[in-house]
C-alpha cells in the first residue's frame, strides 16, 4: 500500500512564501509522474505543477508559472512545492499526487495525499 502525507500548509499574507512537502511511503516501485493539485471552494480540482522523474521536465499552470516551483527531494519519494508571491486567489486545499507502480506490479496507479489548507489573507 502506498501513502502520501503532505505538510507545510497554513496562513500567509499576500506576497509571502510557503513550502509544501509531500512524503510517499509504502511499496513504491517506479514513480512515473509527481504533481501538486489544488481545489478552491466551489471550484474543481486543478493541476498546478507536475514533474516527470524520467525526463526531468516540469510543467506549470499559467496561474502559478514563475511563482511556484516543484522539486523532488533528495530522498526520491519526497517532493516539494515552493510557493512565492502568494495571492489571495491561491487559497485552496493543496494535494500531492503521484502515478507510480508498486514493488508487486509494474502497472501504474494514482495515489493522493489527504490535502493541506493554504490560506492567503491579510
């Protein structure tokens, strides 16, 4: 079984910075993609940052391009989302996600964290 645990959310003032962390544990085989999604009240969950370990490529939603950075940790089953120049519209629950195989099967499945609240307000 694979579990993802996020941390680092909280309340921050507009213009401030915050770093989210995500640690994956369990019978993880190969991680195909890593990403951060968010869901604001009354809105659909959206992908805001993604990283492909096999290629080293990153992708960002237009709304966070230039302000957010996704990175894989030195421990390969960890990832981070560095957020800067935060805006009130960044307020949402943030979820980490991986698509990965397990040590028992090469088939990739989606795994999600429980979510962490980020509130940007003065």
